[in-house]
């Protein structure tokens, strides 16, 4: 499973969604097209980012079945533990997971 670390997202959720789709989506879909399942790692954000993140990962998972696509928000040991869990959870796809702080 390939990890893609998304960086440079602003605090404003609409702007963040736009940057994600304009700057990161092509690389994510390229990896999926090459046969890799993907975990998208994003920085923690407040609740206003939850809906666009859930929608993006769910649509990517539907489009690229049978490859798995998940998104993990956070950093540090907690986020690493979630990513490691997803590597072995072969039935989990299309999920947005927030690592505990």
C-alpha cells in the first residue's frame, strides 16, 4: 500500500478541498491506476473539513475498486498506528479516519 502525504492545505475548508483536487488528485489516481492501493495522509483539521474529506475518499474508493483507498488525518505515533492497521485490513476502503491527538 502506498502512502501519499498531502501537504500545504489551508485552514479554509473550501480552499483546502480545491487545492486537494487541483494539486493532489492526479498523483493519487496515477498510483491507483498503476495498481497500488493508497493511504492518503492529511494534516489534522477541524470539523469543517470532515465532509469534503469523506466525500473525496469515498468517491476515489468507488472509482478504483478493487484497489483500496483510505484517508488518515493526523501525525505522530497515533497516525502511524492507523496507517499500519490499514495495511493489514484488506477489507477496509473508502474510509476517513482521524488519529487521536
